[in-house]
């Protein structure tokens, strides 16, 4: 049996049943009959976890229409594209001693669970981005973080350094399909730290190269208002944090602060290991978002409390009919 058949035959209860229900509703929402649009948000280390293997086909199949991600996910898809074979996998990562961690650090590796990213790839990409940042800062033309990454994908010299097929990159798929990618909180990333350092040391003349988060919110609002004229828009959230909270808030902002008459998010699914707690956004159940003018009361809502690195590819496989 294929993946879809496996899910429908064996995923019958608890989080497993919720996963299948969410996948079926997702597929129906973006079908030709319903013409829905889907925002997918990425928190955690999904790019280092190579989610692009299933995320990129979803984008190319027209099942995803916008992405909001942490800056770490943005940069790590590029890192993986050009340095995959230089990564080190640590199979017994739970058993690493402090001395083991120091040894990895001294070899120039940065560990993300079982995957160690080489410092060399970060410096490689810094070397290519710095002239772009300098040019943008000198002209005072702030650009969204993804714009610089899309330019890197056009770099013919960089193509020679690809270590995985380009079709495995969700960032390349987003560029090819011309879907928007929003990246709030750029400073909370390796390249964001490097960018700040280059401004501090004078290599980049000022902070104007990177567009502000509020500018990106404006761009997101324009996208949502335009798309919602013709289609319902859904929200598929992987993890929590700023990657999820930033984009979902565009609807109450449009309604409450701009007094616009627009529809709320019409589908919602979150995959998270967080649980409902006192004030924890990542563990907030979907119904709570109704009070914030984020979700339609009648729309499908799902909360899958599990590991996104396992669940997201399964849902994408079901939507794609794999």
C-alpha cells in the first residue's frame, strides 16, 4: 500500500486520527472545487530536518500559496543545499557528554539535535550576502530576507556548489512558483547575527538593508486582502513562536485596526509538542483563536500534538496522494 492507504487504514485514533482528518480537510480545502489558499508556517529546525523533501513538492503542486518561517529555516534550507555532504550526523546525540559537545564545537560544528552544521557554510554564504547587504544599505532600499536568498539561487557560480538536487529545496520551489515568503525576527538567526555584526564593524554602512518586520506585515496584509477576495485562506502551522503568531495576527490587524471587512482564516491545523498551559501560545488550542478574531467559528480546526518532523511529511504525502 502507498502512504495514503497506510494512513487511512492504520491511523484510526488519537493523534493519528487527527492527522488523517487534518490531511483530508487540507486536500479538500485546496481542491479545484474549493479553490482555497494555504499559508504554511515553519518554526523549529524543519529545514535542517530536510522537510524540503516533501514541502517542495507541495509548493510545486500548488498546495501551498505562502510561507512564513523563522530566519533560521530560511537560511538552513540554503545551508543544506550547498553543504549537505559536509554535515555530521550524531546518532547517539542523547548520550553526548560535555566533552563531546566541546569537541564538536572545536571542529567547527553547530549541533541541532542529531545534525551538526559546519561553520564553513555559514561563512561561505556570508561572503556572498555581504556585498548584497552593502548595496542595499547604500541605496537605503530595505529588502525582505527572502529576496537576498532568491538572488543567491540565481547565482550561477553557487549552483556549482549544490550538494543535493535543487528540487529538494523548498526555497527554490517557492522562488519557482513565485509564492511569498515572510520572515519575521530576522535578527534571531545566524545570518541575522552576522548582519548585525557587519553593521557594527562598519562593513555594512547601516541597518537599512533588511526590511523591518512591520514592513513585512504590511506586505502580508496586502497579500491576504488580495487573495481573500477570490479564495478562502487556510493556516497550516508547524510549531509555534513568531513563525505562527506573526502571520495569523494579520487578520485581526486588518479587521480591528484597519476596519476592513475581510474573512477570517478558514482552515487551521497546528502540529506541536506543546500542550495547553497558562499563557503558552504554542500550546493554545484552536478555539482560543476565535476570541482573537483569527479563526472562523465554523472552519475546520485540528491540533496534532506530536513530532512535526514525522507528521508534516505524512500529511503532505496524503494531500499529494502518495
